[in-house]
């Protein structure tokens, strides 16, 4: 770090061809190597070759996002009769935890190994008032690479004051390989019949609407690029889906298939929502191994509470009460066909 603090990079191998590299800065997933149908591995997440480039700022490549992933309207919310003013870093709104979010923190790290997995447990404490949020929040995120070809993320948090918590991972995936061009040919299925419509600033209106007869309908497997031109305002997908599972248990949220490589990624989560983002604003960004990332060269499936849930009482509540434990799990499971 600029203050001389060391940053650790951990290499995880599951013995079945999966290799993940995670680092203590931002609890970031730096690389994820996955075999194709011929057994040839490729790194399927966008990112950089060196720490310096991450420190300069980036579009949250692989980062752990918090305290609150996605947007909060007017950067304010009310809890127990008190109004909390958060950092504004998305126009007048708040996004992804603020200008000094968890993606820019140096986490403590402890590697571990079990019979079924190898992993790293990252932890940090976010002090009361940081970016406007109440409560001292103790957070852990554990990355595990399992013998079932899964990258598993387990989140836990505890607070001494009621506070919203919405932790997510912001990896940009490209199952053809991070340097293989756009993802418009990836075939996507999202297990959600509804979504949350938004206003011009991408803040939910409060409505929960059906995806049927809209470009957002991925209830059956559909190429990402099939209807993306019908979304000129956002230049692609940047939408929250209301998962059919309701976030009541660890359940399938999405499945993605890349026809050329044969790679399949399934996303399972305990969260009620998932944000599909198609890297609409990437432009000539120098990445790993000489790659230059452009528009739609990756996709994100950010498992989450819905955007602005703090101000929408009929959305699933993101509030963690003092003394309670926040727990969430997201799994990225890989196979080929």
C-alpha cells in the first residue's frame, strides 16, 4: 500500500483444474482459471496484473462491495427515528458503500483448509459513522474453492447499532476468457419472473414488475446480446432481478453458458436479488496480459438485497440489528457441456 503496508495474494487450487487468486486489498478476486470442454484452462474474470493498477482506481473488478452494494436514493435513510446522511458518490445518491468502501480496504487474511475446500477468510472492522453508516460493523468474507468445482463466498457481519448491510462481489466474468472479446454470445438464464423498474438515476421506483414481454426476460436461456440494443438508456443491462427463490434458502439464481468453450457457470445465493450488469461503460481499459477491455466484455451477477431497500419498506429488509448476525452465501459453480 502507499503507507507501506503489505498486501497478500493467495493462490487456491482444488486439484480439479480450478485456480483462484484472491488478495487482501479489497478482498478482491484477481484471477479465476477454469477448464473448457477440452480441459484447457482460461482466466474468466477481468482485472489487472499488478497491485498498483488496482490502487489507482478501477470499476470494482472482483471486489467485495460494502457496506451497501448498489444504490441508495439521495444518500439518506431513516432508522429508529434518526435520519442518516451517507456519502454521495453517484450524483446525489450513494453507491457501493461510498468513496472509501470495502473494495478499497486492506483486509486481515487467514488461509484455511478442509476436507472439501481450500480458502481464505478475510476480515475487517468498519467504524461507526464511516461513510455515514451507523454502528461498528465487524465483517468477514470467506472465499473457498471446493472439490465440486465451486467458488464459494460466505459473508458474516455483526454490529453494535442497527445498520443496513448488503455485501456482494463485483466480479466481471467472461467465460470465453477475460481477453476473448464481448460476452454478447453468452447464453444466460435468470431464475426470476420479476424485476425492480428504476428512474433515470437507476433508483427503484418501488414497483415490482414482470419481465415477460420485456428485454429483461431471461426466464429461458437467451443470448445476452439478443435484445441488448433495446436498452439504449443504460447502454445495456444494469437491472436488479427479483429471484423466484425469495432469498429464503441457498438456491439457483442464474446459469450462463459460453458455446465456444463449453464453460457453464451457475450462481446460487441466499440473497433475494441479483443485479445483471454488462460492463456498459468499459472503454479501452488496459487489463491483464496485454488485454484491452471494452464495452460488454464482461458481465456481473451481483447477488444482493434490492437497490434502495433502506427506503422501500415493502422490499426485503437489509437492516442488521445490534446483536444479530448477518449471514449470506453465494456460490459460483463451474462445469462444461
